[in-house]
């Protein structure tokens, strides 16, 4: 599983980085960015929860 953050939709709320800090981090622009190319097996549940929790639907699963 891969994840992608749409910069135009992310409002920098920090929800995804709180839920899945091993998958997302805030960049210098205050927006979330994935830090892994492929989400580890152990992190898939967290990544999916982050996708569902994003208030703007900015995270896409690829
Ligand atoms: S949860 Fe969504 S809006 Fe919030 S920081 Fe993550 S990608 Fe951006």
C-alpha cells in the first residue's frame, strides 16, 4: 500500500501525523507528507485510520 497527500486539500491539521507518525510527517510548509514509499504491513491499519480521519479527504491510497 502506498499513500499520497494532496497538497491542495491538506489543511495541516496534524491528525494523520498523530495517528500514523511512522507514515506521515509535517513538512516545512506545514502540510503532511508521506515519509515512506511503501506502508509497512504493521502500519496499514494506522494509515487507513489516518485516511478516514482526514477532515478534507486529502490522503489517497494508491
Ligand atoms: S489529516 Fe488531512 S488535513 Fe490533516 S494534516 Fe493529514 S492530510 Fe492534512
